[in-house]
């Protein structure tokens, strides 16, 4: 009886050890992917309902991913969503939260390439494969490539809500300004008597921008853009 009891205790200890090890392994995977996802990702292809968007129709779209938010950005548009991942699942899970709605998705991360498949119809459940098919949970497939190193996303550690179009000063619509940025620039413009000095305006706007916005602003100035007018 003593021998059996001792054996049972050893088995129980081994089982507990195995559960703990498995839990630690899952946590390590989650922490690993959470770090590797950080950065700016350029969308290189989109497939919807089994149809791949032709290269000429592809929007200039990027995702900026921080520790808890995804900002989907293209000229004149930005949408911020919260997200959670579970890399212990197979395929790996990612839930994208937009208000009260949660889009169930899966993802695959290989080096500098990221694939995300999203089910657009809640009733169909979560996608099961990284593909796009008609009338399937495997519906909307994004393929992205890393456009900025992980360290460069530190400037956008906290992505703010995007400004409404009516809040954005004329000429700056393509910069995907946040509500805070748009508010500061608008307040500065209102304090100026008459037309502001272009150099002073450019300097002030530049100081409000994140690194990923400054390049777009530089190009805007090069093409003769006139922010605030």
C-alpha cells in the first residue's frame, strides 16, 4: 500500500510538472509573438471571398501594431482596434475588437511576413486555414511584410483614436492625424493673426507628428501642399 501510494504521488507530481511546463511554454510563445508583431506592416495583397485584388487596385495600406492595438491606415483613413492573440492554438488565434464586435481571425508569422485571415460573418465562426474562399469563414486574407523595424514602433506605443475628417485642418487629410494631433494644430492655427508663416506652420505641424507620419508630411510639402489653408 505504501509503495502504491508513493507511486501515485510521483505520478501526480510528474503530471503537475508537465502541466506547469506546458503552461510556461504557452506563455513563452505568447510573449515571443507579442514582441515580433510590433512594428509597421505594409499590406502587399488582399483576398476577399476567394478573389485576389489586382495589383493596380491595391490601396496603399499599412498596419501599425503596438502591444494592444492595431491601426489600419491608408490615405485619408485610419481605424484603431484592440486585439488579443493566442499563439498556443493551431492555427494561431487573433481576436480583433471593434467596439462591441469581435472579429475572429487566425494568423501566421514567418520572419518579416505576416498573414491574417478574418471571418467577416460572425455566424460562420473562426477561420480554419490561411486562405480565402467564397461563402466560408476563411474569407478575408491579408498578406503583409514588415516595413519598419520593431524598435521604430516605440514612438507609437499608444495609438490614439483617429480624428474625424471634419476635425482635420485642410491639406493634412492624408496624414491620418489623431484627435489630439488635429486639435493641437487647429488650436495653433486659430491663434495666428492672418495667414501663418509657412515655415512656422511646417515646423509646428512636424513637431506634432509621429515618425511614421513625418515622411508623408515631407512629401506633402514637396508636392506643394498647403496645410491649414
